[in-house]
C-alpha cells in the first residue's frame, strides 16, 4: 500500500492512476496532517508526498515519520516542483528519494519500485 499526499487534485489523480495501474493499493490525502494520520492508520509500504502543502509540508511529514519509532522504516518520496537537484532539505528531513516535478509516471513507478521490497512470486 502507498499513501500519496498531494494538494493539487489533477496531480493527485495522475499519481493515483499511475500507481493503481501498476498494481498498487493507494490511499490519497490532500495535506500533510491527513497524510500522517493515514500513515499511522495504514502503515503503508511507502509514502509519496508533495513538498508544498497546507497544514503540514511534505518535509515536515517526512520528519514526523522519521521521528516515530513505529514509522521510521517507511520510505518517503518527496515530489516537488520547488526544490532544485541536490536540495539539502530532502536529506535533512530523511527523505528516501526526491522526484522533481514535472516527472513522468514511469519515473514515479521506477522510483517506487526501487524502494519497495520485491513482491513474492
């Protein structure tokens, strides 16, 4: 399962559709606080989050996940249109990977696949 946090509905739709077509179960949220609640409730395999969101940024969401003993193992992908390659904020927050917007669905799927454990055959 993947929790996706994105406050732009059109981008959220594309993310959800690409991930579901690849066979993933997806829970969508539209702000960081809602995403943190979903992570605590569902204990997903991975989190994909926008950086600039209301209530709690993706960076703060990542920090909150890393600060929680029961959640810190969950990979977090930051998807951002405002960060530049090599932006230190992603590493400082403990992000597992960063996708710079705009990105292709294939890039998202490759990133997610690289962070997930192999599926049983």
